[in-house]
C-alpha cells in the first residue's frame, strides 16, 4: 500500500510499484493501441533475437498478429538498431532518429571498453566514413564489413573495424532479419540511408527521461541510468524536478514520476502473462525487486547473457516457459518457481493455449504442460 513516510514524502510499496509497472507496460489488460503506438509508448523492445518482440507485443496488445509487425519493418516504419545499453532494440522510425544521437555516449563507451586497444591510434573518422560508404552501397554483415575495411587498414582486426562502424554510424538491420518466420544473417545499412531522413537535431535527454518514466516509472536516477546506459543524470533530474512528482521506496530511495500518470490500486488483480526473452521489464532498473526477486533473477538471467522467457504470476516473474515443437505437435512447457493455486494453474493453462495458437497456428496438436514447482 501507499503510505506516508515521516518528512520525506509518499512511500510506494513493492506491490504498488509492481502494479504501476504492469499498467504502464500494458500488462494489467491487453491494450487496443496500434503496434506503432505501443512501440512508441514502451520506447521499443530489446531485440537481440528476432522473435521476442512478437511475443512481447502479443502479450500486451489485443488481437496482435505477426504480420502487423513484419509489414511495418518491410515498410521501414519500424527498425532494429543498437540503442539503450548499446543493445539491439526494435523501435519506430521516429524513435530511431530521436534516440540514436542521445545515446551516442553509450556506444562510444562500449567501443572504447571492448576495442580500445585494437583501435588505438587509428583515424576513427576515416573508418566511420569508409564504413558508411560501404553499408550505403549495399547492406553488409559485420563480417563482410570488417574484411572490406581491412583492405584499407590491413594491420587492424576486422572485428574491431566493423565494431567501430557499428558504434559510430547508426546502423539498422534490414529485412528479412527480424521478420517472423524468416531467417538469415543480420545485414546493416545506415539509418539515414534506410529511412531517407537525418537523425534528429533537436532531441533532448530530458525527453528521453520522460519517455522512460511514462513506460517504467516511478523510478530512481540509477534506474534511468541502468535502462539507458547513460551516466551522471543527477544534474538533469534536478533541472526536471519541479515538473515531476517524487516518491520513495520502502528503503528510502527517491523516485521520480510524471505528474499526471495514474498509479493503480496495489491490490488490483494481475493476470498471468508470458514475457519474451530479454523483456525490458526485467532489465530496466537498478533495483528490480518490483518485478523479480533476487533468487528468481538468478534462474532467469543466465551466465552467458541470455534473459530467459519468463511467466508473470500475480505480477512478478516467478517461472520460465518454452515451446518444444516436433513435426506434428507443439508443447508449451511452464516451469513455475513457486507453488500454484488451482486458479493460477488454470489461468496459466488458458493463456498458454492462446500463446501456442499464436506461435504455431498450423499445428493442431497443442499441449500445455505445467511442471511441478522447483
């Protein structure tokens, strides 16, 4: 419950923060927003793998179909590009052009940390210009790009050369990469070439922060930094403070929020939901306790950087799911971390059957298997 904390201000309980997050992530009830409207509201989806954003939209939008997103990608209205945390995100074309220049410091830091030694002494502006020319001639894989650049810089590692272009030039992955049911290596061209528009010259970090709060707030300065990859945002938050609301966690951490964004009743029922791999909800906070316990985090976050597909039970990540497909049948396997009530198991089974019908509609033999909790 929300409560008053001595002289600091209103304290939001863990469950209050959970329900606020579910509301803003379109998970308390499926939304009737269009795909583009949802992507803009959510500031995109993390999308290292092609299929997770489709599941992420299915679990959030009423009546979502795969072809709705695939069509937007082929029509160049939605793109895949490295953004927050220097990871691939699926965003609208407008957000690509707005967000990419704001996050350049994150990509610069990543390039220096991973390839600083291999690129020491090289003219990065020349590499950037050569790389842009190559990817705008035709889309290139990073392997192909690195080998072509090595022809001009034969004493340099091709992976480091392609990484320099990846971090310094706004590169989008072009279809068929990312289309449902399609396969192929990721090929890249510049965002400006693909979208026939320049990057925004008027984007502001303040707008970036407001977009985050709309989709993930209330949140702390550290939360915003973890989500974006940007650092030293405290000063900007002080500038924004008069236009924001503030709350506190039960541990006394200050939270910021937009002034007119509603906070749901902490006791509002939360239906079971299936989160995709790499879902931003699990990645966008310094303190993830509003959505996942530390014990369960260790079972969802793998040592090699994979964030496994998770189930939400009463609003919290409390299990895993996967689809096992054979030639003529498909099984949705659910691994809960906690005991399930009869009602929760029935609701998961019903929602899981809908997920299978979405994921593999042409196979008639669908089964949902809920394993004993471990």
